[in-house]
């Protein structure tokens, strides 16, 4: 890449505006850094800067879509939408096998949100989709091995005539998986089937195109693997608790995530290897509060607090109880460890107070009863505490004086469910409603929104380096998503 091209990219990354991206994309095509076909694909998927850089309408690769422009009342008819789906499915096969398979896999990945609404979350479907992700870039032998199990389940149930008994039986998934394994002569019909079937679950072809574009435009323009792009939008599955996820945490080294639940479970997940999840001893009651810190020996310890005010310190490696204390507060809502683990800040029904972790002795009060504080977090340096309250506001306070340093606007007319500092003392991830908001307290601005949760998000945590956010709640399995310092606009 020559220096002028680097300058154009740098300008776009810094400004993030459409004009800068158009200049950069056009220059990349002229220099050969970006294939003209990939720019055309991004334009066809509706990416406006790609269309402007292309300088013309995308080539007529569609399967008759151009002739299906809305005409009066016909655009609202069911028959019209069926014909549009068929035409769009045909269009997706006209870009060659490599691109077409990406369409099929992306179409299959639209299934979890649809199935969540219809039949509930399904880990087996997610595992089958993860195998499909790996298979599309694998050798034929590796792909056959990766897809053998989900295809066997689906085909066995198909023989039984029970379409809904297993997630892999879904016709969209089966078509996409078979397309990946199909020889050169057989993949087109299968890709078309996968896309058309996915389209039947959406309100319109336009909605499906936009959903596929989320993954395929970054792949076409920047070479970003679709699974990575998907992770940025929807997170990556870690697992599922037996009931509502109350809190999620990262260990200090960032190697593990920990979740607690309504039923007293404490689960440790190995990041990057979700199947290595292990359970610590179940606690007696609903675990509303939890935090993690390094013990005197450097090993990770997790502090959990139940709804009655009982707090236990557990060793992460084996779940052994290192310390137990009774705060006597009742109605415990959350807790956080300050500094190196000497003090706790605890939110109960009536106040937010400091406690000595070793003795359980109560200290200063940081906040009163109104508005009720239901979530809190301590900054990594221990000099700030974030309080999320019932009015939808987050306050940043000094844990020594109790002085309010910053306060957010009300994010929603509902309680803040959880808060977590992101990579320092300025940014806070906020779980409110069915989304996670990243708020910059120093600038007073929202810098990111993660909106792809299906139900209330009760728990949120940020990795020690501030790059990843983990969320969990009452909907599908908890997932992790990337939290860049400056979200790249599109």
C-alpha cells in the first residue's frame, strides 16, 4: 500500500465521514488493493459509499429483481414478496461460489433470532452454526467432518417427519450446510434455497438484505471474517445459566469470565474455549452482587453476595470459601471490591455503604435511599464508583468523600440493571432495558450501543483492557462483543 493510500485510509479512520470513505475506496480500486467486484458487491448490498465510489449502478447480476420494482398496490401483496425472495436468492448465486457460500452461511445465521422468538433459545442450533462458520473456510475433508454431526441429526429427524424436534433440521441450515459440501455442479440450488428460506422469516427482502450486509460488506471491503463482524454486532455465545444471569465478571488477567445467577450458580468460562465452562459450588440464595479481585497470592477470587446480605469470598480455581461475612443489610442489590480487596462497597435497599472486607465492619455511607441504587461498580484504580439507580441515571462518585463527580442523563425510564467500568475510570458500560450503552463520563457522551439482546440485560462486564464487553440476562445465552475505543461509523 503506497503512502497516499495510507493517508486516505488514515483520514477516513479519523473522520469516519462518507466523503472520506468514498475517496479511500475509489483509490483502493484504482491501485488494485480492492477488487472491483468486491466494491460492486458492497454497493449491491446497499453500502452507500461503495455505490458512490463505484460511480454507476451495480451490474445487473440479479435474477429478475430489477423487473420487480414495486408497482402500485402490488408491492404489498404476498405473491409479490414471494417473487422478490426468489429473485433475490437467484441474485446471490451470481457472484461465484465463494461469495454465494458466504450468503448462504449469513442467511443461516439469521435463524437464532427468529427461533428465539418462536421456540426459545437453542444451544444445539448455535453449535451447528459455529461448525458451519468453520466449515466454509476448511478443506473438503475438514468441512465434512465439522458438519457430519449436525447434518446427521437433521437428516434423521427429517426421516421421522418431525421438522421441529431439533434445530439442525431447519431447512435453511440444511441447505447452507449442504451447499458448503456440494461439488461445483450442485451448490447454486442449495444457496438459493437457504437465502429464500431465510427470507421467509423476515418481513421483507429489504430487511434480509440489510441483515446480510452487516456481515458481508465488511468482508467485501476490509476482508473481515463474517464471524468476526457478526461478533461485533451480536456477541459470541459463552453459555447459558439455569435461570436469570445476575452478574458477569472478568478475572483480572482477562482469561476467564464468571457469571452468577438467580439460582445461586457461579460459572467460570474460559474465554475462547466456551466448552471449558465449569461450575463453582452453588450458593444458597439469589446472587445479586458479585465482583472479582486478586488475592494475596495473586490468584483470582470472586466475591458473591446474596439477597439477604451474606457475602462469601470464593477461590476461582476450586470454589473454596476463603471468607464469609454478614453485612446485616438485607435486600442486597450489588457489591464491588475497592482497591486491592481491602474494602467493599455494597448497595442495599436503603443505602450504599463501605465495609471492611476482612472484618465486615461498616464504614461511610456513599448514597441514600432515593433514588434506589440497584447496581454499582468500582473503577480498576479504586478511585471511582459508578452507581446505577432506579431512575435510569448513572452517577460517578468519589468513594472517600461520596461527592458526585459526574451524572448521566436518564438513559431510559427504567432501572439501570448493571454497570461496569470500561478500560479506566471514564467510560462505563450500562445495562438498561434490552441493550448495553457505553457512556463516556468525562465527555458526557454515548460512544457505543449494543442493541442485539432479545430480552432484559441484567449483567454487564468489561475486560481488563477495555476491548470486550460481556452481557447476560433473561434472554438467549450470554455473549461477548467487541467494544472498540472509537466505533467505526458506516
